[in-house]
């Protein structure tokens, strides 16, 4: 009889995300950072770059518009950083993704 090694949920990679897409700062979507007291939709905003790489920039910008616009609500209270078991630099990551989102929105305006 074979026994499967039990892997803790927090260390499991997100299904469908390739290791090459993860990088060193990878959100595992555990959502311990949630809820944001200011209304930032952290989890979807953290994943924008991956979504945008799989969809066209125009589709990604439309699909995650609400989440990405919520990034502007961040007041750097750092509660999310304290909650994150992976010590990710939240809110830096959604802000970096917001910059990408803004470029994609600009492309929407050109079409």
C-alpha cells in the first residue's frame, strides 16, 4: 500500500499557474490578507499580471477593472503584510500590477 505524502494547503501551488509565471514573489491566493479594511480587492489585484498574460490586455483590463481600481484605496496600513504567511510585499505587488493595468486601459482607449 502506498501512502501519499500530505502537503499542507498553504504550500500547494495555485492550480494552472506555471512555475515560470510565479517568480519569487508569488501569491498563493490563501486570502489570509483579506479582508482589506479599506476595500482593496487584494487577491484578484495580485493576480492581474498572470491573467493579463493569458488573456489579451483589453480583456484582462475589462475583466478585473473593479479589482484593479480598488488598488487606489490602499492607505499603507500594512495589515495585509502582517497577515500574509509568505511575507509578501503587499501592497507593492498590486501597485506594480496597477501600472500594467493602466497601460492596458490606455490601449482600450486607442481601440
